[in-house]
């Protein structure tokens, strides 16, 4: 019977074949532009291509064999023929399989997760964990090593760990600076209060405190107090000054010039007034056991006042 096959199976130009119950063409012959892929006829039987035939005949312009909405796709522009299309497809399939990463499932093992992180760039051990220390070089080496260990254990990528490390250093440096500024402001405030409290005796009292510290603690104590930030501690200064005053009263601490280390002239004048106003003071009682020490103490106070009144360019008598 006569039959018409309208159009190619891939959208090619319509081709008409004539059948009379047998194939007029020779075995393996296919007319140009004719689609011979097997189809189902009106009787429900499948029409098969001739024996030895290719099965599909591609139009001269291979793009005519694909849907119209795909023909103008930019990705097809470099492809010149059907053979190039096939090669491009095969290549794309191979590329899709390269470096493929599979996300472990809910019940995945630790090893499977480790393999995923390793593919993403996580080193296998801390020795290969490349994190550069701070430029300042002030970070504690033990802390730096522990930081790397914890970052690796938490599966943090080297680049991310580096950013966290840099942020921590900048934050810590800023916090240290803020702490230094606050501490200095506190010291300035405390020293200001002490200056108001001691008035003109501030400098002599501080000298006395230093003299006591050097006498009983030496350079080692001075360096230690400076290291821990207590060299300006007001309470310590007051304590050392009080110790010095007590030792001076007992005649156990003097610089050998008749002037107790750091005793202000005002202090000496006040002491003299107190003693002279107390008739029962050992200074006035010759038979008193402390009379001699009291006389020595008063002599030092008088000398202290004279030294304060002597011009600096003249020798102190």
C-alpha cells in the first residue's frame, strides 16, 4: 500500500516513501533525506529500517534535526557538525565525573566525612596545616600550635583558619591596648588623689617609699613591680612610705646627711612643734631612756629644715 512518513524523527524535512508490500530499494539502500527509523504503521506493525541501514539520516544542516528553541543556544555556536556535537557531549560527560564530590549521607562514617573534607582541601595532619603566625611575632608558640590542632579537629579549612587567626591577633592587640589605656587612666587618677592628699610632701614621700624598697627589696623587687605593673600602685607607695616613717622615728633609717630619705621640711617642722609642745616627751627629760634617741631625731629634723633653706649652689653644712 502507499504510505507517507511525515517528517524525520529528529525534526528533519518530510520524506515520502512508497511501499507496495515490499521494499523496492535494495538491501542497505536509503534514499537521500529519507528517515528509515522503524515506526509503527496503521496496522500496528513496526516498520524497520532496511537491513544494513544506519537507521537515522541526519539532514545536511545538523541543527535542523534539533528542536527550534535550542538551535540558537550560544553553547552550540562552536560546534560545526553532528560529529562535533557528539564529541562535545562525550567530553562533557567525562568532565562531570572528574573530581566529583559526594555528600555523605545521614549514617555516613567518620572516614567518609574525612574523605569529603580532604577533597575540599583539609590537610590530613597538623604538620601540613599551613597557617602563618602574626607579623608581630608576639603570639605564644604553645597557643599557636594548640590553635592549629583545634582548627584541624573542627575541620576548618586552612584559609578560614588563617582569617580566624589574624582576627584573633588584631582583637587581642586592640584589647591589650585598651587595657593599657584604661590602666594608665586609673593610675593617673589614683596618683592625682595622692598628690592632693600629700601636697608638698608628695615628692619626699615617694622618695622615702623608694628608699625603703631599695633597702629591703633591691633591684630585683623594683624590676618585679615594674614587670607586673605595680610600680605605680598607690597602696604600695603609701605602705613603703609608712614603713620609712616608722623606721625614721626609731632612728633606724637615715641617709647620713641628717635628712631622712624623703622627709619633707613641713614634716620636720610639724614634728618639732609636736615635741616642743609636749613637756613629757623624752626630748625634755634627760633621765629618760629614750632621751638620747629623741635628741638625735630632733637634730635631724632641724638639719632637714636648714638643708631646705640652703641655696642649691652652696654646700650643705
